[in-house]
């Protein structure tokens, strides 16, 4: 059995309608523009299920928008604060971390130590990776090649090729 879609915004004053139209057309964030538009459409008589189809979201999301409008008014249009710790580094420190990373890209630990000496703040390697990714830096593991230390005469690859040629008769057997 489906839920009734009888949640409508019934009362809006002329200044509220003008403010909502302004937010719909010129709102700072897309989410605010969508919510203002949904309230105006609901005031015009559009049902919650229809609004959910228009905005391509769940009907519970639209119901939440309308409920927040009823209880909070214009303040209910903006996103609520989300949980999470504040960033450890400010903007200048982030720039400095990227500079240090560009100076020594092969050693993230050296960057972390230098950053800790300069700022007194400790961040993780993952935080450094996220900073690098935001600045479009590629984060890859540096491979150390042992090719220069390999004995070419006795390497398995060379021995396999030599045996193959010996079987075919193209080189003499030692």
C-alpha cells in the first residue's frame, strides 16, 4: 500500500513567494535552488510523488524539504551541518604541503616530517594523498629496479633464450 501524497505547502505570503522565486533562479547552491523550486511547485498543488519524479529523488527527501520549510522557513532550505572533524591544515599549510611534495615526490614520509617541523601539526599519509589528488598530482609508488645489479650471463631470461636457440641449432653448445 502506497503512502498518501497529501503533503502540500498551503500558505505562502507574497514576500515569501518572491524570495523563493529569487532563490530558485539565483540561489548560491543547486540544492537550495531545487528546494525553493519544490516549495513553489508544492504551493502550486504538485504532489510529493510528482515532485520526487521531477527532482529525481526519493519521496521521503521531498517530504523532508517540505517539513523543514514548515518548521524553519528560509533557514530550512540550506544544508544542515554535517558531522566530521575540522581540517587539520589551513589553506597556507596545504599549499606548503604541496610545495614540499613537489620538491621530494619520492618520499612522503620526508614531506610529513618537514611539514610537522614547520607547522607543528601531524597529518597522515592518506591526508597527504588526498591533498595531492585535489591538486591533480599523480600518486604512484616509485619502483626500484635491480636491472643494473643483475648478472646478464646467468639471468633466467638469458638462460631460457640461450637454451631455446641451442635446441633450434642456431648457436653452438658450449
